[in-house]
């Protein structure tokens, strides 16, 4: 999906914002090409403009479908002016609530919700592609959701949790890689394939929060040991504090929020210059 926005041309009114979102999404780490969003073929040609928005249209010579340059970006089919979007991004990156962003930018509450997730989905598409490799410190984060099983009595339900695991890995080059690992508890007989796949390019690993996964990791990576480095510990604490703003985020959006926080870390770590972030932004390292 993230390939698609490479379609945007410099004449598009959202181009500046789109460029900035790509910087924030560490576009330099990814292989971005102009591809057909339907069949991924490179053989696409310009195909007129959309009269209402003056957007460039393209046509794929392989599957013959047509699509506009904003396809796959948060601005797809938007009728709002880029200055409103920019204003929204300013508010959003101050961690303001969906309601507050809606009031401050004078858009509907529903639009504010949709925009937040369009933006976060877009960033998530890039950042979730980052894989841990070489020397890595990894921490497993547990997200507890209460059981939806209504056959339980209220008393039971309050103590029934599903544990969903996410791995947070920090690599030598200062990239944070975040991946869902599925539902725990794990055992040595029940190691998720996502974890097996995740650690295959790692030489040395320090891992905290799951003895079962560590036991497995030791079989694959001779240099695997328990613990995580202090950086990752601090990152995790800061992220926990930040998450207090968004208490009760649903599991389905959890990954988006983890990557949102990662984007804040990238802004300070790699000194990313963005129009909607002022330089006095708190450091999240
Ligand atoms: Zn195609």
C-alpha cells in the first residue's frame, strides 16, 4: 500500500504535506517506486486530470485501471484545503484529543477521527516494514484487553484478560522496530511464527519480558541473553507515560499509536525538520 503515494506529483496541492509525512515515515529506508496500486506493475502513464481537484490521473498499461495521484495517501478524495490539514497535523502532534483537534481546526468530530487514523495508517505502513537485524535489544510489550466472552459472570470478566504481545526492538542504527506477535501466553511448544520470522536476521539479542520466547531465541541465536538495554527501558517508560493521553485505545489501533510514538522519537533522534513540529518539541529519547 505504501508504494502508492509515490504517485503524487509536485503539482498536487498536498505535495508538501505528503513529502513531510514521507520524511516522518523514514522514506529513505524504503524502496519507493511508482507502481500501479492494483497490480503493482511499473508500466503506468499519465491519463488526464480530475477536473474538480486538478489531480493527476494515471492509467496502468497492464491492468488498464485508472487512479489518481492521491490514492493511498491520507489526502485521497479530500476536499479540504491543505492549510486545514497542516493545521490538523500541528494539533495532532501536540497530542491533543480527537475532539480538541476537531474544535481547533473547525472540522467535524467524525472527520477528526478519520483523519487521525488516515495519517497514522499511512505512517504505520512505512514504519511497520522496519525489521530488526544484527545486534538488537528487544522488549515485549503486553497489551491487555478484557475478555468479550459474555458468558462469564461480571466477577470473572473483570479478571479475564487476553494478553496481546508486541515486540519493541532497538537496533544499533537507532531504529525502533515494532511488530505484533499475537496472543499470549507462549510456551516453548507455542512460539508464534511472527516471532520466529522476526529474529531470523539477528546476530545478538537481549530480550526481556518473556522467558519462553527467550528460551526459543537461544536455540536460534547463540548470543541471545535476558534483559534489555537502558535506552529501550527508558523509551518504554516514556511511551507508557505518553500513552496515558490515550487511555483505552482499542487493540485494532494500538500498532498505529506505537508507531506514532516512534515517529516522535525519530523527530528528535534524527532531527527531522517538519513544518508542523516546532523545534521546542519535547525529546522522547
Ligand atoms: Zn495495474
